[in-house]
C-alpha cells in the first residue's frame, strides 16, 4: 500500500474533506494557512473509513475542536500537531479513544489550563504545550500516563505555581522544559518547595532552566532534610510498619524513631537508625490504644548527642541496637533540637473477645433412626432376597419332579415305593429303639 502525503495550503475545510473522501489510507495530512473564516473543527471533519497516521495543522484560526472530531481515527492516528492557532481550551473528550496517539503538539495557542483527565487512556509519550497561556495544571492532568509520558515542554507559559503534584506521578519522565521568565519561581529549601523537587530530579530538569525571584538561587544542594510520605501499615498482631522518604540526606548523620501512647503518663520509646533506613517495625504495642510515632533527623551520630539531652536521659541506654525509654519532656526536647521531624498518629486494632460456649446434647429420636437406618434396611433387604431365592429353588424342584413324573410313570411308582418303604423303616427303627430302652430300664431296677 503506497504512502500518501497530502498537503493542503490556502484552502477551506470543505475542500479538505472532499479530498479525504477520495482516499482511504493517508500517511500524513498537512494543512497550512487555512482560511481565516474557518474557526472550528466539527464532528464530520474526518470522513468515516479514512485512516490518517499523522496530522499537522499550522497557521490557522481554529478556536474550537468538537469532542468527536478525531473519533474516526481512533485506531490510526499516531501524532497530532495543531500549532500557531487560536485554541483557548481543550474539550475533555477530544482525545478520547485514540488508542495509538503517542505525540501531541499544541504549541503557540491560547490554552489557559490543562484540566483533569484530559489525556486519560492514551499511550502518550510526548506532550508539547510551549508558548501558550497556561496558568494552572490539574493534579490529575496526566492521570493514566504514569508509565508512558516521558517528554513534556511547558516553557513560555504563565504558570503561577510549579506543578509538582502532577509531575511527581510520572515515573518515566526523562525531559521537562520549563523556562519561566515572566513568572519567576520562589527558590528556597522550604518543605515541598519547587527547588527541592528540581534538585531531586536533575536528569529531568536542570536548575539553570529555572528563573528565581530576584535571582536568589539557593546553594547547589539544600542542607535542610525533608521527611515526606510518612505512613503506618497496621498488622493483625498489633504490630506496625513505619515507612518514610527523606530528601537531602547528605546533611544528616542518623535517624531516631520515637513512639508513645497518647496517655499522659506513658513512657516514650526511642530507637536509633542508620540514615539510609526507610522503614522500621514496631511490635511491642497494646491493642486498642492510640499511638504517636515520630521520625527525627540528627546532625550528629547517636553517641555524640549534646550534653543537655544526655543528662536528661538519666542513664537511659542509648545503644543503637536497643529500644530506650524516655520521658515526654525529653522527647519534646529532641524534637525541638532536630533539624527536621515528622509525626503521625495511629491506633492499634481492638483485641477480639472470644466467648466459649458449651454445647448441650439434646436427645432426638431422629439421631438414633439415622444411625440405625442403614442396618435395618440392610437386614430387611437380606431377608427378602433369601426368601425369594428359597421360593425359587422349591418351585423349580417341584416343577422338575412333575415334569419327570409325566414323562416316566415307572419313576413315579418307584418314587412312591421308596417313600412308603422309608416310612416303614422309620417306624420299625423307632419301635426297636423303644423296646431296647424298656429292657434296659428293667435291668437297672433289678439291680
């Protein structure tokens, strides 16, 4: 299939649409210097059945784009470029369903913001919004692009704040152009400030690309450590896993974990950790109790704590391998002297109440019937089968005798003779036995 490159210059949208109807597969469509009266791209700009991979529009008066303008190209369009036009806002569904769109270029328009979920569901890798009037970027502007978007150009806009919340979610972001000259940023080492994020991502954006207020650039590296993303994961055995993230670790020597229940009279437990640690497991907790856990950064190694703190410990073991017990006053002093700390409250699970109930055995005639039913049924079936078999055998024998008697009369007479003779023998034997018994008894009496 040949690659068709269609260039349209000094024309109107109607002519472009008629030209597209004559072909089905177009590699690239370029539109330059569109008629000034053409201010919108309607839903029927792209005819059904046409496949275009790349669209580039430049120097037009386009202001509005309908939601389903590019819907016929949902399985074809890979790059879309509308530059040097008059677009003020992007409809939320204008890119919806474009399954192959990897690059969007909207440079030098009049777009004022990037709303939430504007690029949701796209495999977008490159976004160029240079030279617009963007003031605000929604925290969810790049939602679903966490694993695909790698290049963003936001230079020459009117951003009032640095979009940390939106950019922090992009795991594969490699390049960010953010040259802000009209609205310089406040560059300092305060908590969650822009300058800290820039220092943490030198491969994405260079600090020289940012203009600071009054040209007050901080040091090459902020000295103030910042603890963020402190979280607690509770387990069913009433133990917890505490995790955190620390920026600017170069200035700290060690970490300290303290945790205590919110009861006023409770002791504070302390644990020293290496500065590289990012989590800690706590197991000696009581069920259904509210606790507070704090992560503290230290300028000095644990054995080199300052004298006042050590004196307040009152001989408490400060070995880094053991959990020490402190008073709440001591813990408060440690928090005040720490360059950075973060605390979080949580509650442990309620201990389940187990109730043992003794089951009573209730007499039920059905239990006996159920247990004996098999035996009863088995015996009954056995007796019935035995009776049937004996009946069949007797019936067979009698029938056989009748059949022989009809076929051979001599056998019948002989059978009757033997029967009579057998009866006489039995009577004679019984008479003889009786006589012998009488004689034997008379002999015993004479003696």
